[in-house]
C-alpha cells in the first residue's frame, strides 16, 4: 500500500507521455470524416490505409527516407569508430593531458549543441559545404561523439585489463587482444550508444533545416515532414500517417536493442 501512490504517479506519467503517440497513430487510421468530426473518438470507427498511401506516394518520400538513413547510419558508424579508439586510449593508456581530455569531452556533452548552429552555418557557408548530406553527417557525428566516448570509456574500465594481458602472453598483439577479448564484451555499450546516436540523428531538425537550404533533394525526413502540412493543406490524416512512418524506424530499433540498452548504460556508469 505504501507503494501505491508511487505506482499511480508512474502510471499517470506514462499515460501522459504515450497519449500523443497513441492519438497520432489512431488518427492515421481514421477516415477524414472522423478526423474532422466534432465528436472525437478514441478508437477509429472504421480503419483505413488511405492516409498511409497518400504519405508514401508523396513526392520525394523515398528519396528523403534514403537521405535520412544515409546521414544517420554514417554518423553513428563514424562516432562508434572514433569513440571506440578514444575510449580505449583513455581507459587503457597513460599519457599527458588525459584528464584534461576527459574533462573537455564532458564539457562538450553538457554544452547545448543548438548554440553552435550559427557558427557551423558560417563555417559551412564559407567552405562551400552548404546543401550537402556530408555536412549533416559530420554535424551529427559531432553531436553524438561526446556521449559515445563517455559511455564506452566507463564501460571499458569495467573490463579487467588482465584479460588482454593474458591474451598477449599467449601470442596476441595489443590490437588482436583487444579485438578478440575486449571488443565482444563491449557489445552492450556499443548497442546503447548506437541507439542514442540513431535516435538523435534521425530526429534532428534544426541543423537539417539551416544547412540544407537551396537543394531540396538533399532534405531529410524531419524537414520534409515540417512542410508536409503545407503540401497537403488540412489533410491531418496524411500528416499523422507520415509522422507514424517517421517514428517507426526508431521504435523498431529500440525494441530490438532494449534488452542491451539498460545493461550497457548501467555498466558504463559503474566507474568514472
């Protein structure tokens, strides 16, 4: 009974957070007459896929989907490779300036990346990097890198270095010992950081809107979705269907990796 208020508060919080998502999905399946009705229904009276067909057949849907996948996958893979090397150097090696480097990474993680929009825009403009997907990939890499380094560093400190030393005694060099011993144990941390990087890059709107200005073919899904209502007027069903399709990849990846995310983040926070 003492936990009842806590459980009630948790259930209320979950309901408030999930209700907009529920309303978005159910609206995508409602006919237009039910969406515009003055008597809202929590469940569709009749189900339709017409709004999803409208969203999928919209101009540029497949191309913008491809752009988002390329940018997101490139940023996540690049951040994992660089962060893995940086985490190994910080956790396993002793070199001058190591503490200062870790402090700089923490400061970069705490700094709001929205404050860098104008400087990055000026740099991209002066170097001729506007309207390019490569620019977005590098920006998303910059955004996700500090968090990835922090988590992988904390996770790597939980792996005893004696395991790698034993492998080196058996004939492996340092790289082979890391690849065969430590790297498989880092799988939960890699999955947790890749999920964070994917969701961050997939949902990012501000940089995509400011850096992709003239070349509309280089837009990503968030920018396309922001102009979806202007394209179809008051077709809220198509807008909700497009939003549902946009949220689907992040949901699928989260459900696939959720078993490893909690353990990865918790293990990475054991030692600082």
